[in-house]
């Protein structure tokens, strides 16, 4: 942290039940030279990775569906969300983490992944940076049914969908997850799956 216009005055932990919610008090030097004292809350859940698995020959993608409480609380009637496979790094490098998460969640053991970009998904309140990957998959890479880890209370349904159907699901609102939309559109723009 080297922004000379920012000086952290204090950090107060508001909650560290699931992840860590901090209240930060800091000074911010504006362009005109005046200094403001501000307070913000920042949720630190660690960094994560996400991946779009695609099959060129069959023109399909692998997505997941699982219950997401925040979406339920914000009007998603079932709380179920269709997403690309994703997970926290848990002290691994992004490539190792996404290979682990892919096998845990989807049941596919992949070797080669392509990092495509990084993005902050909710920079106003969450510290997480997300590493985005793509990888080709085939049936012979399937080593289990996936579904996530029981001890992590994951109950993940694995979906194999035609790529064009997945793109259409963005338009219909069936897919509302930001990282998923970004990766599907990346695949479309870069012609990873040619129709």
C-alpha cells in the first residue's frame, strides 16, 4: 500500500464469524490539498478463482447451480444461482486453486488452464480479487460426480449446457451471476466455441 494520499488511522474488526468485516478509519487527501477523515467497512473473504469449462466439439459448457443466501434475501425466489465453478484460493496460487475447485465442484480433473484476466467484483465493499480461467474439458476427464465438499456444506448441481443456450440464459435472466456472464461473453468474443 503506497498511496501517499491515504493514511490508515485505525482498523476495527466488526465480525470474523465466516470471513472478516473491518471498519477502517482513514484520512484521504483530496486534489485541492484538504484532508478528509472517512470511515468505510470492508469485507475480507480472501481472493478467489473461477473457470469456464468448454467443449469445442460438442459446443457445451459446464456450469454449476447452488443455493446462494444473499440472492435469496434480495428477491431471488429460490435462491438458486447458475454459476461458473469458483472458489477461494485458500493460500494456493490461483491455478492450483482452480484445478482443485474444478475437481471438487464439477468432478472434472483438468490439467491445462488458461488465465484470461483478473477483476474486482464488488470493490466498494469487498477486498476480493477474482482470477478468471478457461479450460477445455472432455468426458474422459470426469473422475467423480462433483458436487463440492460435504464438510463445506456445499450442495452443488453440475450442469452441462449447450453454449448457445447458456448465452441465451443471460438474456432471459436465468443466469445473473457476474463472473459467469463475464466468462461466457469472453468465450463468445474470443470464439472459443465456434458454431
